C-alpha cells in the first residue's frame, strides 16, 4: 500500500509522512485523520484508478497511431515523427 498516493488522490488535506508507514503519518488538517484500515480499504480503488489511467494512455496512443496510419503513414513513420516505439 502506498499511503502517500492514497492521501494525494483521495483526501484534500494537509499531512506529512515520515517514511512510508502509517505510523509516520502526521495529519495537519482539521478534518479527521483516516485510519490505517480506511487507507487499506481505499488502496484497491486507487490501484484500479492508476491502472485505468495507464490503459487510457495506451489506448490514446494506439488511437493516434491508427488515425495516422489511416492517413497513409507507416508505423515507422509515425514512430519517428512522434518519438514513439513501434
């Protein structure tokens, strides 16, 4: 579990984290500090969001390449033009 990523994505609050363990979390906001159990429950959701974002980037790249290929460019030309790996 990556506490910093969970807090950054799911909480609009101020905090500091010494190390990467819950015991190093200092909550600076007036809102209640989330429990370790609450953060653990959010981790699969955050992982799914990260995976979906990565897949969206892959899909967008594939879509752009397909559109350029439809215009007559080869995979090599698209790769060279945009610094992409074929």
